[in-house]
C-alpha cells in the first residue's frame, strides 16, 4: 500500500512555473471616478515675434551710422550708409548714356519719317529706306540697353543704404562708422517686441492641447501675462519625445523680455470625468492599458494616462466605477 501510494504520488503532474495565474488569484482594486481639468506646464524661451539680421549687399566703407542699439525703427528707415561716390558716378554715367541713346533714336525716327515721305514720291530707293529703318531699330535696342544699365546702376547705388525691413528695436549694431564692411557681413539685428512667443514643449500625453487655448506665462518674480496657444506641431521632438508647442503673448508687460526663460500654464477649461487607479495597475505593452478582472477572467482595456499624482494614475478609457483592475499584473497574463 505504501509503495502504491508513492507511485501514485510520483505519477501526479505538478503545475508548471509558466502557467498564468487565474485572475481570481491576483490582487485587484476598484476603479473610482475623479474630476480632472486638463492642465499642462510648458517651459521654454520667450522669443520676439519677428527677428531679422541685416548686412549690406555690397562691400564698402561705412560713411554714416544713423541708429544705435536700443533705438526703435520703422520699416523703410535708413540705418547706415556706405561711401557711395563711385556708385553715384556710375549711375550718372548710365543716365547720360541713356539720354544720348534716346537723342539718337529721336533723330533716327525723324529721319526715317522724312525718307519715308520721299520714298512714296520715288525720291528714295527701297534699300535706302530699309537701311534707315534698320538703324532706327538698332537705336531702339540701344535705348533699351541703356535703360537696363540705368536700372543696374540705380540698384547698385541703393545697396549703399541699409534700411529696416520691419518695425522693431535695434538689438545688435556697430558702435561707429568708418569701418570697411564686407558684402553680407551681419551688422544689425532688429527684433519686433510688440509680441513675444514662448517656444516650449508639453508631455506626450497632452493630446488635448490645440491652438486657441489660453493660459498664463510667467517669468522672474511675479511677472505674468495672458497667452494663447498658436501652434502645436503634429509630431514629437525625436530627442525628447515631447510635443513642441508655441504660445503668443501680445503687448508683454515691463519685465517680460525676449530670450528670457518662462513657464506657461495652459488649461482646457472644463472639468472632465476620468478614472483613478493605482499606478501599479497601468502597464504599457506597447500601449498603455489596464487589466480588468471579471468573474475570474482577465480583460485588457486600452487607456490614456492623463496625469500621475500621489501614486495614482488618472485615465481615459472604456472603464466604469467599481471595475476591478489587476495590480502588478504578471507579464504572462492573457485574456480569458
């Protein structure tokens, strides 16, 4: 009898180590509802609404510096001038050549009219008339060429005066005139500070962020201003896996300066019903989900994590209050 008992005991198959535990044997906790207002802190740098870097298109010696750093300028205002004596002489020469070409053309056209009248009376041969007509056509081409030379010389002359393309403030510029300037050398920076834009990023889960939402931007000690979300890029930053966001601050107050570090608080406005569960109930395989236990069975429920706080996660998903979710679900847990 003892041997038979031992043989029967050896014949029993023990449970394997990889067999999934039934949902009924796992730790669970009930889902509870909570009110959540979408809110995100966005940190970044405050930048001018527009900024341009300027330099001369032609080389030369700076003859006159007309503005200094900190000056407010308007679009079209002259900032500096190069020595333009050679360019002015070239322009005058081109204009004189144009006047000569126009005079020659006028004389040629008058002569052609006289010859044409004589030709009609038989006093001038066809060949003579054709030669004069060809000379008039060449005169017209000469005028067009002279006009192009004037336009070229005029453009070159205009390049010796640097003007502001936008309204703004000079934030970078030379101290004195007299310096020899190379073509394309950066000389001035003009920034439009009538509005600022905060370029920052939000967490990947901030799917609710859209242009038009409002918030508050703050810098330093208590300097705040209202702001509006103007751009939410459709893809994440590859390095940080965060969502690039831009906000605009119109008429920034004193103390809120360009290039300062700033923070913005943005809210969606209305409270929303979400589900609160312990953080250990949320897994990512590869997307976020929880496992719901129902009558000894486990069911995978996809969720969106909107906030983590105090050891709990706030979720959006197909759950309801009172659902039992599995805590620390094993990796081999499957549905059923």
